[in-house]
């Protein structure tokens, strides 16, 4: 049995003939004016070409190949760290239970987890919508995996599976220095002067290692109280190396795109992109003032009420 169904396209009538093998044939009626069969074929080919071009652009931009490109970039890194499966991370964090969520930042969320041997970890999860987070993930993994120091947060391993990019760090029981000093009341800690002094020395030792003692000379670029973590004994450890830059010994400075946190940036870096390890030293000085005063650098961003402006006013008086 053969049936025909009329279809009107561009004012021309087409008939679809259905035969026993269910093959579709097109026959063009001779009535009326309209486009030729060649024109229809051209439209189809043009549409397919457009789709291919769009997919190619998406692929080139990285939207369709994040996992593949990430694996290629990781192959170029010398990683001195372990690896976890997504199943292991989900088990450790109880499937990223909101009750285990201990932080949120531009990079993504941070969850507390427990490994089978009882080791506590902090899992930093890349935001799937953040292209900047993609770059910071690779940068942080490449830098911190090569560094070991008592005053740098320890990286246990990473997980790259599907669309998940995860970093597993040692868990810091007392969270960040920022919360301890001027966070919500329930997070603040009573830090006596000997403890504050020890925290200052710990940060300085971590920076000295990055700038002078490590095989890789690193400029952190984002030293602030939020990125200083405190362990159960209130030892300070520098964290968050997503913006870190390699400082080659032959260079007097690095000219780079400005990144970091305003209020902590050295003027020559914030205004001209002129980066040296002294930019970290300036940021460290701001953190010292926060530790001594117990007050955040920028209390009111709209009024730009910060230490530097206040000191200028004091000097003027």
C-alpha cells in the first residue's frame, strides 16, 4: 500500500510517498511557482553548515570540551599530590550535604569531609559556571601541589571527573583568621597577644618560604585575613593560591593583569600592574594592622573607611 501526504513549503506542494521498506521519497508537483529542488537542498545544506559552525565555536570556546581540555592541561603539570574518585569525595562529604558546607567563595563551595581513616578534609568545589574558577583551579593545583611547608595549607589530592573539579585540603578546625578576628560573634575567638604574635610570625614564615626558600619563587597576590587559616592549635597557614604568580629570578618585576582584593593591594600593583614579592609584603602589613586592631581593613566600602585612609588623616593632623 502506498500513500501520499501533501506538504506545502515556500508555496510549492511536495508529496511524501511511503513505500513498504518505509523509505521516504520526495516528488515535486509541477503546479505553481516556487523554489527549485536545488534551492531546497541549498537551504538544508546551509542550515547544517551553520549548526556545525556554531558547534565549532562552542567547542573552541571550551563550552563543549571542558573535561577534555582540563585533562590535557593537567598532563602538562608536574603534580605531587594524590587523587580521589568522585565516589570517594561524595562518601566523605555525605554527597555534599548542606550540613557539611563550611564556606562559599568566588571559586565555589567548601565542604567538610571525613576519609575512611578518619582524616578530616576540606573539599573545595569548583563552580561549574565559573570560567575564572577553571583557571584558578589549574593554577592552584599546579602551585600548591609542588609546595610543602608548615605554614602553607596542605593539599591531599584532587578529583577531576565529569564536570566536577575538586581539591581536598587538610581541614582547619578554626576556619579563617578573618572570622576569628571580626566575623560573626559565634565565630570570633579570644586571641591573646602571644597568640596574635605567633600568628603574625607564622604568616611571615609562610611568605618567606614562597618568596625566598622554595624552589619555585611565588607571589601569592591575595594575602588577606580570609586567606589565612587557623588549625586546632591556632597555627596560621596561608591558603588559596588561585591567583599566585611564578616570579622568575631574572625578572625585576612582573607586568600582569591586576587581580586580588582592593584594600590589600600595593599601590604600584593596583594602579600599574607592577608586581613583585613586595606586593605580598604590603598586603601582609595590612593583615598585621587587622590583627593588632581586631578590625577589618575596609569596614565601610561605600565610605572607603580603611586603615590607609585613616593613617593619612592621622599624619595630616
